[in-house]
C-alpha cells in the first residue's frame, strides 16, 4: 500500500478521527505513515485539510499540489477547494452535503452550482449522501466513518483490516455503532 | 518494540516520560497544547496548567533546581512571557534537567505573529534542538534532559506546527526512573544578585564555547554526503522537504541549531560546490554561516513569510515554476466564526449596538472582529486589552472611555490582564472591562484554568472568584451579567461605560461546546426580511434570495439570541422532536 490521501471538510465534522483511522490502518499493515492535522482557530467552522501519506518511507508530512492519489471530502465545496492537490484522474469520495459558508449565510453570495460536475471532470468520482445514511442509522455524527467505508470498498481494501483500524480509534462504547456506519458506507460504495 | 502513531506533541510527552521527567507546568497555546494534555496521562509526572508561561517556567525551574527533571511547554509568543526566567536560568543552571518546549507557528494557523524562537537560544545563550518528525521529538526530548544536566543549562526544544501537529511512527521505550536527591543549599549558584551573577556569566560563556565545539561531534548533527554539486543545510520540518525535493543532494541535517557545529559545517561547505540553507521564517542559520565567512544562500529564495513545502524548496534549490496552483474560482471563502450559541456573540451584539470602541484580546472572542459583527478595534497579545484601553484613555481623555470597553476572556485575564487592571485602578483610570467568563480556556480546546473549578486532571480545584479578585484590585464597581439577558446586559454596559471610574462586568456563560444538552432549536414563522438577526453572524441562520431567513435545526442550539433581537417575534422554539 502506497497512498497520498487528502481529507477535507468543515471544522467539527470529525476529520481528525478519519485521518487517525487511516494512520492506524497503515501502521497495522507495517507501512510508514505521516498524518498532518489542523488544530486551533481554523477548527471553528473554517475549512480543514488533513494530509495522510503512506509509503515504504515517508518524508514530507504534506502532499504536494497535483500529487494526491485520492481525496475524501466531507462537503462538496471543500472537495473542489482541495482539487489542486489531486493528481489527474485521482479518486474523489465526496459527501454531497452542502454547508453554507458565511458569504452564503449572509445572502452576499449563492452557494455555487456545478461543483459535482467539476469533480466528475477532475477524477474518478464517488458521490454519496453520507448525512442521509447517518440519519437512517440514527448516528448523525458517523458521517466520517461512513465515508471511510465507501472509500475502503472503492480502493479494494481488506474489510477486516479496516474494521480493526476503526475499532482501535473510536471510543470503546461507540465501537459497534461505528462498525455499522463503516459497513453502511461499504454498501453504499457499489451504487 | 512497540510502535505508536503519535503527534509530535505527544511524542515530546512520551520522551519526557521515558527520560524520567517528574514535573511539567505549561500554559496552553496552539500548537503546543497537546504536549501537556498528553503528559497528564502519565501518572508518574506531576502536571499542571499554570496561569501563564512565566509562572510555568518558574515552577519547572524550581522543580529542576530541587532535583527533579522538569519541563515547561508553550507557544512562540508564550516564550516572550517566559523570557524573564529563561535568561537568568541560563546563568544559574540546573540541578536536574530543565527543558523548555516552544512551538512556533509559521503561516499563523492560530497565532498573531510569525516570530522565530531560535533567536531566544542565541540571546539567552542556551542550546536549542529541532526535531524533524515524531520519533525525533521523543528522542530529542530525552537528549535535551541529558544535555541540560551535562552542560548545566536549560535546553530549548523547538517545534513548528507541521512537527507538533503531524503524526508519525514512534518506537516506544521504557521509563528511566531517577530518584530526587536531597535538597541542597547553593546560594552562590542560585541567588542571582550582581555579585553572584558576575561569577556565573563567565561560566555561561565557557559552557557555550564547549557546546559549540562538541556540536560537531553530536550524532544529531548529521552529514548525508551524496552528489557534491549541491549541499543543503537544514533542520526541523525542512529536512524532509529537502530530502523529497532533492534526494540526490548532500545534506547537513542539524538537530541542534544553536550553537552551530562550526567545524563540521566548514568541512561540509568545503566539499560542496553550492551551499544553500533551507529554513522557515528568519535567516537564523544562514546569517551565522555568512558570519563564519561561508558562501551560504537560500533566504532570498525562500522568503521570510509563511511555511515552506516540497514545491517551494524545489523552486528555491532549482528554480522553475513559481506560481502555486489556485483553487477553482467558484469556491467561496469559509472563514472561521463563533459557534452557534456562543455566549461571546451575545456580548458583541450589545457592544456593536452601543457603537463602542472595543479593545480586544486573544481567544475565540477575537472572532468578534470579523463581519458581520465587526465589533473589535484592536488585538495585540495576551492580556493587552485592558492596558490598551487605559492607554487610549490617556491619549484621548476620559471622555473616550465613555464610549469604549476592554473585552477579555477569563483565562486571558488571569494570564496577564489582571496586572493591567491594577494599573488602571492605581493610576486613576476610568475604563470599563468586560470579562467574558466561560470558565474554560476555549480556543486551544478546553483546558482548565484557575477559574474553572477543576485542575488538569479534571479533579475539583479551588474556583477563583473573578469578581472578588477585581474588588481586591481596588475596582469599586464590579457586577456580573447574563449575556442572554440582553436587556439587562445592555443597561449594565451603558451604566458602567458612562461611569467615570474603573468598572468590571463579569459576563458569565459556559462555552457552548461544553454543553451536552441543548434546548430545542428555533424556527422562523412569518419572517419580514428585516435582516436584524443576520447581523449576529450566527452560522445557524441563513438568508435566501428574498432576504427571508431560515434556521438550520441541525446546528441551532436554541440559545435564543436571535429571538431576543427579532423585532417581530418571528423566532419560535420548536417542541422537542418536532420538525420545521
């Protein structure tokens, strides 16, 4: 496994946990891994980007523009914002949810149209309404793990290894709920 | 050997634990906070949040002087506050290892400036180590304790955001327990009055010379000879950038960036055709190399601002493409904002309504400066709001304070605002101070402080009474207020601002992120599109093309601020479980 992955979304969406699961997966597989996180002021509803690099030996903790193999986006406009990182034809797993930024809330701008088209033309797109799936599971906070499930399936991952990584990273009393969320994402990836 | 995927900060904590560190005192500050949070999980270490960085370093120094390995952690601007004890601790030296962890923030992800802490090492005459990944964070911390004892000096360990907040694999080791020796009196070494300090200063100079000589033999200063047409000198996160951008170049990888290993650097420079220094922020190493007469370059290409990366390093080394790829044009900015239900918003609503001049401070509430609130005129550094307000009164006259306030959080007030309040009372000021008391240090991720009633372990602790403290400082007009009783807060601010005396309003409401249970969300009925609620800048309220507003039931926490400002009473509480 060698992969440069960008995980993006809005502060508070559970991006750090998703990146931690990826890191755990790589570590369990005996690979070198670096995960670069964002903490602090940007987390207060701002855009958040995490870099995950997995290889035999990883140097820079940051992925260069145009070099990411894949992207997991928790929000559709954030996926487009991070497109400069993606290599041509890279995998994009996107939650189709729209979270209005300040200019839209203020009525000063419209939430942009055509974002999914932009993603479609940039790479291999898997778009899913993870928020809807999370609601059906009665687990509104599980959007992150659902997206990981979909990403894992699309990348042809070993399900058991993923489930082990998820279990190791979530709080003990939420393991069962998170494994269900992962499997729901895994199922959603074939549609 | 067991491995773990640790943040640089967590690896520092692990390194301190393995090195037998017993005492850690810190003040939170991004990106250093997680060191001390991780330390609190090690039961062999006595950890604490101090009211500020100066106190934290003094506590750590006291422990080290009394024979226990000790550490203080802070962000770059925190070292300004702790500079006073640092400079003289460099004279006294230590009995057990004393390590000061300082985390710089190139690109200012969560900071008010981009200062480069390495200059503190040079001007205080203490060594500074710079790890380049989490494994080195652990190893260098242990080494820092050893060097501290070997050379009888405090040792700085410098991180940057990309080291502190990046996870990488770390091989874990065991703890070396070190007994604390009996207390020994040694006033000639530890009482720094002129006579003793004059005897210590030459020792500082000799120690630094010895360190500089020994540096060329230290394993953490490593030469990787490859192609000799290019030789790069680097440290910290720049090392992996350089290795990736120029895998064939010869590299001098520094683990200790002050004092520099001059002998080894001269030998390296002699072997390479072109000598480039890659470093973020200031030309700290490059200037030193130039002072040695070596033909170093690099800063002209890398610049003084922001962080570097593989692409920028490649460009600096080999030229070529200069423009970074921009995000597609249709993407809108997403600036951070106060959370839905944040009690600070309720305060800024009143300050803006009364058109006051607002001297702000460091914390989440600095976001009160952003649109549409636009309710802040100045933010300088921790605790500065009160001093700035008093200084402005001196410049503009007392009438100016009849339309001005200082706004400061509970943790920031205790950090360094209280001394400015004492100044204003003592010197006949008439300012009004609002202490936004949410009982926690919010922006850095909810660390306890002396007003929280809990310590770093979450155990009950004496809860400092902010109102009583202000009274003890001599403030005659101190009152408390509920931010969500907007009428009463409006009246209280009006009265206190007009009063020609120092006054304090303690505005009490807990950080909304700490509240697990929320009232049901509000919804809108019969909106008249007046736009009044939109001026609150609440992320749960959005306006459509026709200017009528909706409330997002998923993010609204039912604080009711919008209901209290709506002139037409359109905001209705949803019954629990009901859907709009």
